[in-house]
C-alpha cells in the first residue's frame, strides 16, 4: 500500500466523464492540476459507494475552491460508471480499472468474500501532488467505513496554501 511520500504509480485508464463520454486519463498528464484526489471504491450502484460518491459531489465546490480535482476509481466498466454518474448526478470523472492493474499497483485490491467477488478496490483515498508524490493516504478494509471528507479538504488546503 502506498503511504505519504511515495511516488504515485503512473497509469492510463478509461475515464467516464462529461455527457456519458469515455476517454482516456493518464496520471502524468494531469499533474499540472494538483492536488489530485483519487477516491477508490468497491463498486458502482452499491449503497455505501453511492453515498460516498454523492458526498464527494456535495462537497465538490469545497474541493474546487481548495484547488483539487477529484476522480473516483473502481473496477467497473466505464459504461457502468457512466450510468452510475448519470444516476447520481456526479460532475467529476470516474476511472475504470477493469483490468485491476491500478488497484494492485496502489495496494488496494481486496476480495469481497461476502459476495464471492475477487479483486475489487478497497475504499481508499490518495492525494497526489504536482510532483507525483502521495500527500495523503487513507485505506480501509471495511467496505462500510467512509473517509473523513473534512480531513481530505483540509489536506488539500494545506497543500495549496
């Protein structure tokens, strides 16, 4: 698992974004937009994940005012993610790690044994600065625990101050 001060592994993933489009997102191409908040979540259309992504949406202006850009990451296809984005009214992009490479690189892969599902993302948040370093790391094994959104905003504000 990545911790503060580690270099964030480079990646390119499909991104579900504006108007149900699917594009491509490469981490290094977005480092000029720091800090980047990468919010890993187990799966679209699940209760806790829906609540978490809606909470990021509700606080989107606070993140933007602090200078951060948010991206959700799950192993779902970008097409499922777009349907999820539309249903929840999300205005930020979701990255599709359908090949499960990034959850491995970031050390956040888990088996959701309760449902017999292997290799989904743990609930995790990483903040990446303009140098590609991890400035904040929060990872839990419990799929019901949600991040401390105030702490994430405060960390972003400290980075951009």
